[in-house]
C-alpha cells in the first residue's frame, strides 16, 4: 500500500512532515556538519519563505503539527491540572521559615 499526499508519495515520517509543511525539514533544523556559509544561506532562504504570504500561517501550522504529535505520543503532557492558589497568606517568611 502506498500513501500519497497530492501527487507526492510519502514513504517516511520525514516525507509526511515535509509535505505537511511544504518545505524540507532540514531548511528549519539544519544539517549535521553544515558550514557557516551554508547556515547563512539556509537562514536567508527561511526568511524569504516566511516573508511570502503563502507561508504566513507556517508558524501556526508547525505549532499545530507539534501539538498533534505530542498528543498522539505523549498524551499525559496535555493532562494539565491547575494548582490551587492561596490568597492573603504568605507561605514563607523572608528568612525561609514557614509563616
């Protein structure tokens, strides 16, 4: 069974991320052993992409994708319980002793 997104075949997790973002992951994360010149060129390309109106929602898309991955693989991270807040009482004095 093959998986296609549009006309592109997605074979690996990296393919799915690249197709979801519309750009290669290496553009944003860099590549091992890249030179200073390569990094500068990559950062220039990234700035140009973010300035393009077509990619205006890219930061929000990345945050959504990251949240979906975290929720799928570590749902306990989203089980947030608000802590009770004490008002009008100091828990510790300035010297560190309980009040």
